[in-house]
């Protein structure tokens, strides 16, 4: 689409069926507003969506980032394993809406920790979940309330990457699932 066509035809992005569509503003940035959930900003490049940039958190809900931080309280002393890194990556992808992990982000730190822990000779030398997940909400460029679908994705990732195909009882998947249950009850 040419710049002239973009100026004539407002671009909208449907967030949810009940979302109120808002026309695009200048320079190809489009917004979709959902009165219940807040505002989601999506950038367009050549008419294609680039991804979610911001989403307001509804009152009283628990975000995926907050669920990751809760894992510090329940399983913070546990050394990071491959299954934890996979669950953290799945959580980051769901929170940010991006399909790749960000360098220096929570998922990248978890993968690095899992690699180093696999090579560590002593338990004292291993990186723990607390080391990786402390301040997770602030490390995510965007965050969203945890849903049942998010919990299923994180649980599946943790199970697929565990040698016994199980999840850690108070680990990452359990925290995201608990947040989703609390959010669903509201």
C-alpha cells in the first residue's frame, strides 16, 4: 500500500470481537481499544502487523510476569533446568506476543542458566530460579494477564522438556496456572 492509500483508508486491528475498533493515527501506527482490557498498540509496516507493543492490565488480575515472580517465592532455590527454561520461554512469548526470545530477556537468561547448570560440578555453582526470575515483570517489554490458554502452553513446554514428562509442583507452570485460575474466577 502506498502512503496515499494508508492516509485515505483507516487501518484497524481487531483485538477481540467485542473490541471497539479505532482508526489508525499518523505514520502507520494503529490502535484497537477494548474498554475492559485497555489499549493495545500495534505498529504497521507496509500494511503488516508487527506485534503488540503495550497492553493495560485490568484491575485485580495477575500478569504472566507477576506469576513468574511468584515462582521465586515458591521454588526460588531450585536450580534452573531445561524444562524451567522452556516454560519461561513459553511464558515470555505469551506475555510479549513475540515468537522469538529477546537477547538479555528472561527467557535468554533462563536458557543460559540451564546450559551452565548442566555443566556445573557443584550444586552451589548452579543458577537458581530466583536468580533468573527476580524482577521478571520489569524485564518484559510488555505483559498481559495470565489465561488458561497461557497456562496450558507453559505447562506443555515444561512437560515436553522434562525427562520424566512432568512439571515441578511449585514451579513456573504451577505459578502461571494458579494466576490463570485466579484471573478466571474474577
